[in-house]
C-alpha cells in the first residue's frame, strides 16, 4: 500500500506483538515490538517498548515524537 501511495517505507512506524505483525515490523522503517511480543516479532523489530499493560504504545509514540527513535 505504501508504494501505491508513493510513501517511503523509511517513513513508516509500526508497532506489533504477534506472528501476523512480523512482516510489518520487518518492513517498516521503524519497527517496534511490544514488551509482551513473541520472540519472532521481537527479532523483526528495531526497537522494543513496554508491555501493553504498561502503556507500551504511548511510550513508543513519545520516543518517536521526541526523535529518540527514527
């Protein structure tokens, strides 16, 4: 879809935790695995955030907006 809309994958951030997220995490410019992610998702991601019960998505978004994760 990104290519269809002429979006560089380097500009895409993705957050996931399960097997269905592995390709997305691997292909995004900034793949982020949740703290509770399965091992294949953790391996595919560039960064790791807190678990879902520890506001992991909010934590990741803060890092992205602060420019800490690119």
